[in-house]
């Protein structure tokens, strides 16, 4: 049967001990491996492998000898308890072997746990597990983890004290980076805080979060908004070296200045405007945006947006003007407008 994504986390925590097997597939090998380990540990316990109640096989092994799976299903350990026959890196070419094994499976046999890469909807391997009466199949995708999953990761990392803002920052981070990177960030945060007695802060989360071209872009836009023209060229070079193109930079700048305009236009002032943003902004970036919105004011921010819209139109036109130069000139002009406001 097919296991839907919303039901998968609870099944991984407490798999059916009477099931014939489980197929876990997906592009993220780390995520698949983590879930496979969780299921196997839940089925045979922490001592299952040392008690020889776990048999490991590679998909390549089955190609050479298809009887290995049937033998593993029926093999008995010297220790009592449930058993697992685990096959890693399975492919559709092994479908007949799994079909035969599941057809022969009986109560008391080892449960068959299988992992695979991304499988199409018409995959022969999926059809076998989804069509079996007690076996299950589940696909793992790059969806952000659910709140309960995040809480479990936090608990496993030993993070018992966490500020409300830090928890919200982690939730926001989970929606912006790869699930595997997010899990590594939580683990890194646990190590980062291991000798600390204080609760986890937004700054601690930021210190452990992976640095990317997006973070570099945020730095660039903060520098422009603060009027620091000398640093613009160096950061632009780094962004271009990472593959960021001029149009992307212009779009990012428009997004940043539109947010500042929204904050500055709030009847209650910038401090009230930042509170209304969704998704919310936390930590030092929040303070910086309040400061920038207050310094620029609505009128100058409208002037900045007009300049960026004009630049964006030039970038998308048939103009032969160098795009890198157009963007750099626009950002320097923006920084100069910001400095005039401070004067």
C-alpha cells in the first residue's frame, strides 16, 4: 500500500511489526538513510544488529544472486526478537526478485526494508510494494519538515532551552534550505551549544546556518541600504563568481526595497511595520531593516524603487549595455541616495 507523506513521520516512529516490508525512495539520499535507520531501530531495537537480527544487502548483490533475499527473510538468529532484511540501492531491475520474495513472505519472516533513489510513478518496484497487502511504499521529497519533526530534531540534538524567536527562525530556515542541510544545521547547533548554559538565540541559529549566495545577497543589500559604496564592487564579484546573474540581483534589490517601503509606510511607524511582516524577520536583520526604513523614509524608498524598475526594464530589453555595469551603477546610485538621507 502507498504511505502518504502526512502519515509517514508517525509510521517511521512506530512501524507495523506485522508488515511484510517497506520501500523508502527519494532523491535525498541522506533523508532516505535517516528514515531507514529510524524504521529499522524501531523494529529491532538498538541491539538488533549486534544480535545478528539485521541482514544487510546491496542491490548489486541481489543482481548476482537473487536467492539472497529469500535466505535472509528466513534466516534465524541465536537471539530472539524481530528481524530485518535490508536492501540498499534497489532499482526497478530487481522488481521480479522482490515480487517473488513478498509473495512467499509469511508471518515470522524478517521484514524487508528497501531503499532506492527517485522512482517514477510507473516504477515496477513501487507497484510491487504498493500492491502488496501489508507492505508499504513511501516517497520522500524535498518538502520542509513538519513542526513535530523539527521538535524531534531539536530534542535529538539535546537543545532543551530555546528562545521563541530562535524556534521561529529555525522554522523559517527549514523552508528556505534543503532538508538535509537543515538536519545538519540542527546537529551543528547542538554541538555549538553543548557547553553553553544560556538558551539558544536567533544569533546562535544564524551562526550555524549554511552560508549561501542568498546570504551574500542579503549582505550586499544591507550595505547598499546603509550607503556603504566602497564595499559594493567586492561583494558583486563574489556573487557573480557563485553564478548569480544581474537580473537576479536586481529582483533581489527590488524585493528588499519594497519590504523597506512597506515597513516605512506603516501608520504606526517602522517599528510597527516590521511587526506586520509575514513571514516575520528576526534578530539583527530585523533591527537593521527598522533602522534602514526609518532612515530612508517612504519618499526616498519610492525613488529607489523607480530606479530599480528602470534598471530591470533595461536588463530585459534589447539594450547592448553591459548588464553587470548597469546593476553596479544602480546599486551605487542607491547607496548615494541613502547617504544623502543621512546627511
